[in-house]
């Protein structure tokens, strides 16, 4: 590689973002999440998956004696919940994710959540990949179990984005077509799209046999609408800018948010999709712990 091209890959700003994601992920996971058993990621299914050769220490109750009778060798029955988990992280990097009232935008917050999950999943020797999208898939790192894969994933997460509209339903359809084995799909998004399209894409994943967790990333301003003065609200993803008196629209806005959240919670639950609100004012570890503990307590 020519020296000038190699130098361009060492942009200090990019390196700072990538290393920052890794450091935050490590601190979050090692500080608060490590104590969780790997079972929060796995369902309660005991569907047979495959055989593997017996090794000392395995539970002899799982030995397949029929196979032993045919081969004179010990093989263990391995069930779906015991096989290595495969996780596909799907990050919404559309224009609306650029909003942020605090230290981080929604996109930066979601990037950190995704990096933390990748760090945790690789740490428990499972496989994970990352995909970033807006109206189409923009970047991805394939699913892998290698520890060295973490740097590839956070490099994908740290790429510049947030300039285009989103098409969640269409992208999820493409994700479903590309995944050949069942996975846990973790979608990190503000759900800024038509609800019917979102639900159609998520149901398509469920129909293909994938498990789905949606981390709904919302800024406190979007949840509380704390504005008091006449404000120009900037339109995103094709919407027009609008000048409005917050006092005049607050009640209607908050009622709309509550109704939207209630509806998607209900529709997701009815479709076997786990929902977790990721309020950007809360600690990353709180969001991850709540989501994983819910998974541990719910049969899937």
C-alpha cells in the first residue's frame, strides 16, 4: 500500500473514535455486565442441533448411545441453546439519529451500545457481526467469533454517517435474505420510519426463525419535550422545518409519543419481538442489563 494511502487510514480523529468505542465497551461490560451468565442471550429451546465428540467433563446423560452402538465412539447430543450463539448487530445511522441534547447524539449512544454488545458477545466466545444502514446498507463486518474481529466491527460503527433518510423495513428484508443460519438480530434504531414497514421487516426476520431484540434509541428531548420558547424545529429525513410554540403543541406531541410507544410494544410483543427503550439519558450498563435480564426471564 502506498505510504500516503496507509497514512489516510491512520486519521487521528477516526482512531480516536474507534479506540474510544473499544474503551467504553470494555468499561461498561467489565464494570456491570460481566456477572450475567451467558444464558440471557440464549432461549429456553432444547431442540436438537448436532452431535459433537465427547470430552472429559461432559454430562454423560447427553451421550447418544445409539451413535455409540454404531461407531463405538462417544458423541454428545448438542442442543440449540448449547450451540454457539450468532448475533447480527444492525445499527440505524440515518439522519434522524444525529440528534442529541446531551453529551452524545442518538447515533453515538447507539454506537457505544453496539460496541459494548460486541465486546460482551466475543468475550463469551460467541459470534457477532455488525451492519450499518440508512436507506440502504452502508457498511458491515461479517459474523465472526474471533476476538481480533472487535476492531473491525468498531471501525465499521465509527464510520461517518447520518446524512440520509432511513428505510428500516427494506433493509431488514435484505438482512433476512443474507443470513443463512438462525441468529439473534439486535436492531439499534430510533424507529423513525413508517410503523407498518418496520413491523413487516421485523416479522420477516421472525418468520425466517431469527430471534429479534429492538433497542429503541430516544433522546430525552424526544421523550419529555422540555422546550419553552418559540422554536424552529428542524425537519429530518424529508420533513419540513417547522416554527412552533412548544406550549401549544406539547400535550399533543407527548400523547402521540405515548401512543406510538404503546402500539409498537403491543405489536412487537404479539410478534415475538423483544422491545427495550434506550433512553440516552440513562447509563449504557442500565439499558444492557435490563434488556439481557428480560431475555433471561422470558421463554423464546
